């Protein structure tokens, strides 16, 4: 099937659906800045919108432009990250803010290759910011979009575990020629995956392309690939790391080691978690008995 047929069959109905059903999110507002959009894309990685919204609001109010964040110690970014999880993202945003300030005069660059060169910015984020902030034509493949395309076009319940060249080519074949329309399509497909074509309980009756879905035509065959295990949290090093960081975020100065020791009963796991936090640059040891957020 050529790209013209694919576009006519899928893009127009999904764009119309998006116009009627899109969530009102601040990073989609007409006055959203490229910096605000970049912050949202980093925060939304593996994190639900509901958890991101208050942190994004507070973050962009405090640091409305990259230079404002770049002027602060990296530990303040970690502190403001709160309980979003995966706090290394806060450090990457801080590094990006400094790079944007030093290399691009404080303005988020519009060129895809410049975005990709920023610290911690991968292929997805560069494409997303170029599309959503600058209305460019890029294939934006997050988990939701990959699932939508797998079901619609490949007839599979879920996409492959790792992104393939074939997926990218397929996504590119669906892109409208007009860049602003292509950018709108990118967010529309993402929204469809987030609200309708969900992972566990898809609302197929509400899908604007239900009658053209290969997965539906094939009888909704069950996924037959490697087991898809959900991420556990309770009792893990991640949870231990989070409790240690919570103590440091709440403190106004250096934290003595005993105040860290009380947050986790298993000393081996606690010391391992603390060591990895230090190695990741999220915690700074002042001496053998005191710790702080990075400066």
C-alpha cells in the first residue's frame, strides 16, 4: 500500500478525532514555549500526565527559560524534580539548560541535529520537540504511537520490544507532506494511543479508524512475543534510592549519615543504593558522615 493511500485511510480520521478529543494540556497551548515543551517531554518519559502536571507547572514558573535553570546548582533541579521518579532526568535537563545557554544563546534550537546534540536528548525527544515546538515533519515514535501502528497496520497487539527500521519507515510513510500538519498528526497518533488504543483495555468502539484496523480484522490475536512484565517498585533499589533522595530534598543543609540509615532497614541494599546515587551524580558526599544534593 503506498503512502498516499495510507495517508487518506488513517491520517484524516485521526486528525479529526484529535481536534474533538485532545486533552487541554499546558505544553500544547498556543503560547507554550519550546523550553516548556522540552521540559514536558523529559518529564513525561515513563511518567503519567497527572503526576507531571503539578511538577511541570512549578518547574516552568521557577525556571521559565533555560538560562534560569542553568544559573542554579544541579541539586536544585533534583530537589524540584520531587517524586517523579528516574531523577537522572533532572540532571539531564540541567545539563541541557546549560548547553542551550552556552551554545544557543539561551534559545532552544530548532534544528533537529542541534536538539539531538543536547545532553540526554535521544531520537524520540529530538523529533518530538522539533515537531511540537517548531512544527517540523518528523516521525515521533513513543510507546503509544508504536502500539497504534502495530495494531492498525501490522495486526499485532503490541510492537516489538525494540524499535525497528521497519517501524520508522512505516511511521514516515504516514506523515502528511505539510510540516505543520505532520506535527499535528504526530501528537494526534500519540493521543489516540494514550486515550483509546491503550495497552491493556483498548476502547476500540471509540476508535476513529476501527473499521480499518488490521488487529481487529484478524480477530484481535493475542500477543505471542516474549513475556511483557510490568515494572515492580516495592522493595527495589529504586524505592530505596527514592527514600534517600527524599531525605536530602527535604533538608536545607548537609544530612548526617544516621538520618539516611533510618529510611531503609537492609544495610547492604541501602549502601548499594547510596553508592549508585553518588555514582549517578545525584548525591554528593561531603565526608564519611554527611551528604547533600549536588552543587
